[in-house]
């Protein structure tokens, strides 16, 4: 693990102590990218980093609560002092508080969805990525390079929108809107911003019956995080292929 400011590309992955986030960190680090693994739970995050360091990967840890402005600012200060740069931001941290089959909790139908659940979901799935972009894009602009990946979901596609899980669906549709806005406002800075649907992946959120492995889900995220100059921006992708909004 390096201790000086990095001459290597630097990536930040939120919500990365397990699942898709952890595998995204691993795959990026294997590409000779220095990765800052962040998670709200410091103990779990540090354990994940120790595992990756044992694999010979260049990974740092920093605690991050994406819903807290001061926590995001602390991450920014850490990046400035420790790395001096940031090249990639993967907004992976997310919650699904009104998952399928939650009728008994009053969360599955739009007709009994609580504003508390909607607000909490938006805090993590939308406002968190916005805060991180506000904090880190200025550094990307300075170096005239950046790649931002918003980990979205097919459940947020307006073209295939159905009922149930309203808070999660609305948050991912809104995240896709943020992708378009960020892409428009970073034109000319060699900053590419895209949404990625990893598919239905066997994670704690996706469940054991999901059709895709964590490695498969992460590969599409890493593809968008390492796009070459002139690559797409403001798009929605799964496995490197565009999908409908």
C-alpha cells in the first residue's frame, strides 16, 4: 500500500465492503488503479480492505456515509491530502427499503408507501451520488479527466416501469436523471458519466436466486469506469450495451 500521493489513477467506490462494491474494487485494483474503498461501517470496510491487501492490491479505506455532507467533505479532504487526484467515482451505495414481497410492512405498493421510506431511499440512492459528484467533480475538472458510474437498475427504466417497490424505482429513475444532468454539465472536460444496470445479481440485496454472479455484475460497472477518451456519456448500459431509459 502506497503512502504518498498517487501517480496512478485513483478510484472511489461507495458502499464497497461487500457484494458488487467489493468486487468492483477488486476488478479496478487489478487494472493497476489505486482504489479507495468506502463504507458506512468502518469495521466491515477495514476487514474488506485487509482481504484485498492480502491479494496484493493497492487499496485504501475511508469511512463514508453518503447521506451526510460532513462525511462526504471529509472524504474529499482525505483524497486531496493522500492522493492528490481522483479519476473514477463509482456510486454503488444503495438501499432497497421496500423490496418485493413486503406487503406486510406496507412498503410494496405505491398506495401504502410511506414518505419516510421514500425519503430515506432518496437520501442514499440519489442525494448521496449528488453530494459525491459535487465534492469530486471539481478535482476531475482540474485534471481534465473523470469517469462517473451511477449504479442503477432496470427497475428504474420508465420504458418498463411497473408497480411495487415505488421508493426504489423512483430513486433509480431519479438517479438516471442525475446521470443525464451531470453528463451535460461536464461536457468538454473529458468526464464521462453513465448509469449502469448490473442485472439481477446474487448479492445480499439481490438474493441467492438471482441469475448473475457478482463478478458478472461488476464487470459492466468496471467497463463504464474505464472508458477510453471519446467514449459514451449520459447513457444507460448493461454489460456494455445501451438499454432504454
